[in-house]
C-alpha cells in the first residue's frame, strides 16, 4: 500500500489539492473562494470532467453561460473554451487526463495570460 500526502497548490482564487497524478489520469479538488474567477481557458490535450460538490458557480462553456449547482457534472474535451466564477465558496472534484500543465489562458483576472 502506498500512502502519501496530496500536493497543495495555492492559487489566487483559492487552492488545488492534487490527490492523484499518474501517467494515465489525474484527480484534483479545487477550492474556489466566493467571488473569485478562474481563467478563461482551454486545453490542447487535457480532457476533464468536473463535479460540483458544494457551492454555486457561473460556468462559461464555449458560448453558453449557466449556473452550476451541486451534484452536476461538466465534461470539457480538449480545445473547449471555459471559465468558472464562484458565486459562493465552492468545491469542485476534477478528474482528467494527466496533462495538468496544459493550460492556454485567454483572459485572466490575476495577470497570468
């Protein structure tokens, strides 16, 4: 049995908890503070599925904008433009392919473009 501590990655909008990262898949918990916004972004290779565990968010997926509520999933294939804004403090479970650095930022509140 292999036990270890997850990797904590502080972000300007909250933090990520990387609990799995292998050559075949990755798993993260995203904790987003109320009022914060993640980058308008896409991924060239990374394919992810997100599950909103708690909170409430405004989700932009290509040209659609909708309110994302707990218990709902969103699949994001490569080259899909997306953004999340926390209407209240939110916790997201992310499962994806392992390319965690594959981020093309199109807009970013925190100057990371």
